[in-house]
C-alpha cells in the first residue's frame, strides 16, 4: 500500500492515507494511455457526413432523350454525377467511428494516468473541499491556498457547491469519482482528490478484474 499525505486547503498536512500500489503507484503504461485517449477523442466524431449518390437522388426515371439522332451525347439518366442536381460519385458516406477497448484496458488506463500524476508529485489529496458555490472564493482556495495554476479536482456529486463554483474557471475543472477519465487527468497539470474521492476510486478500480497495471 502506498502512503500519501493528506492536507487541508492551506497545504498543511493533517493526516496520511494508504491507497493501492496498483492504482496510485504503478508504472505508467503509455500504450494504455494512448488507447484510452484515442477512444475518448474518436468517439466524439459523429460520423454523420454523407451525400446522395445516383441511387438516392430523386427523379431521372426517364431517359433524357433518345439514344440516337439528336446529335448530342447519349444519356441514360439525369441522376448521373455529371448532371446538375445529379448524385455525387464516390462521395463521403456516414459511418460509425466508435471505438471501445476492453473494460480492463479502460480501467487500467485510468490507474496509469493517476499513477503518472502521483509519480510527478502532482497529486494532491485534501481532507475535504467545502464550497459555498461562489466561483471567486473557490478560485482563491485553489490558487492562493493550494498554490495551483491548472488542476482537475475530483469530489463527490453531493458537493454541489464545488461543482457549481468551478464551472466558469478556465484552467480548472471538477469531476465526480465515477466520471474520472484519462483525457481529463492528462489535460491538467495537477490532480486534486478529496479523501472520499480517493477512497471511492481506489475501491472501484480495486474491484475490477485485472486491475493490475503492467509496465
């Protein structure tokens, strides 16, 4: 079990907490981080781009003019791609870009990202993070109290004031423990966990089969 200092909002140590080595002190696996980040980014592609080909364009059931004797090039349908209003030849088609690696890969990637921040000494565990829902006061706690300039804060949804207060902060973000993801962890320089959130993440990932993060 790895030991971490627990601090208050003025960075004074108040206690210690023990957390799983496999989740908070593992060797970061770059490939798992890549797979998880790719999944999040590619799943945002809607894939709805598409155009009508000649079979989808309306009209054109009748031959424009007879085959011979007009002096014009023969035509079979006004839906052909070279006609104005005709179908698009070899145009883009809608497709599903969704990509979802196995659950073990996804959970191990989260553990790897958390361990990366812990190894960089950019993991801060606070005993609690009370908030009255005021953005300015919350920003002061992050900047002046915890000495942070860019961070992701993880705390329970029940702390509605904190989640509301941080919505308008440009360089800070907040998530519930069940919403923690690789991209959000990697996008921010520092990861801030409350004791309750750290225990929730530790328990959730420890229950997962194959939670061991390989190097």
